[in-house]
């Protein structure tokens, strides 16, 4: 399962009034979408679960704690 992620910037990009959305693909199909905003980092997988929200949202502080543990 090869994931495809492409983001290229020649300069710094400030995220102020709009979110940065990154589409992640695997084997040519959308695997999910990562959204970066000033307040949160969100992951929305393509696969939906019945009866459950399929979006995972964390504040940047919570993400920092999680990634360090």
C-alpha cells in the first residue's frame, strides 16, 4: 500500500483565514484528507463508519501531547 502525498511550496505559507487541506491517496484512490488550521488538525478518512463520526479532530496542544507519548 503506497501512499501518495504531494505538497510543494517555494515560500512559507501562513494559514490565517483558510485551512490547508491535504488529500492522501493510496493506490490512486483517496485514503483520507488531512486539514490543518490555526486551531486544530483534522483527519477525515475516506471510509465511513455507520453510526459514528469519521472525523478525528485535535487541538495542536493535544496533538503535541499525543505525538510525544
